[in-house]
C-alpha cells in the first residue's frame, strides 16, 4: 500500500521574534517551525536600523537568542552587537596606524561585558604612543562602565555616545581618525556544577 505524501510546510507555523525590554519589546522578525521547541536557542542577527528606524545604523548587527516561546511570540535575550566587515575594512587607509583593544568590563549593576574596539590614528605612530592610546582607551571604557547600568551602557555604545567620548579623550594623546566599538558581548555567567 502506498502512503500519501505529507507536506511538511503545511505542518509549520509562523512565530514572531520579539526583542527584549532593552529594545522596547519590538517585533524584530519572524521564523517558521513545526513545533515551538525547534526554535528555542535559535540565534537571530538583525541590523540596528530595523530596531531604531535610522538607515545610517545599517552597519551595526544586533545578536539575539530565542529563550522562550509564549503562544506565537518568541522572546529573546540580547547577546551583543558587532559591526559589519565591509564597514571595518573601510575605516583604515594607507599611512595610518590601527590599534585593537579587547577587554572585559563590569557595569554598575554587576553585569560583565566584553568590549572590542578599533582605533585608527592620523598618520603612523610609534609603539610608545600606541601604548599610551591603549592605556587611555582601557581607562575610559572601564570608568564609563562602572558609572552606568548595563542598559545605559549598551544604549551608549549603540547610539555612539561611548565612541564620541573615546574619540574626544584619545585625541588628547594623539589625533584620532576613528574610534569604533567593533563588538560588545554580554558575558554570561556559567552555572555551577
């Protein structure tokens, strides 16, 4: 006896992906699955411009993970953000120095965030100036994180307030062309075994 073919697409249904409260519980997309358990733990990546409505922020990608499903709404956790590779490549030209910084900071409310920064100077600089720039960079980011709660720190990073502050402070050490937060990632606490 021949079994009838089952159309798997007809068994699936749509789920709305909802951003966390830090982004005002906004709908950020849709996904399809036959069962809600199939989408738990799924990662989502969307441009910041979809949340903010500002097309200039297309170069920043927000990262989310689906943590729970209520009805047909998939609730997410914010994992962090990163800039696009084409934007990163466009920052540096010839005859400039490019510095990278990677550090973990703790916010006022005790949350940990890994912050990666790219700094591009006007002209080539020697190692002592690079060291001074890095030292000032770490100092400014640590000080800013300690003074702000996680939500305020993330909004400051995404809206460019931290970038502007970095550029202003680093310019006192050496003229800076760009200071860009390449990636910010919330560090999850590992459960005790």
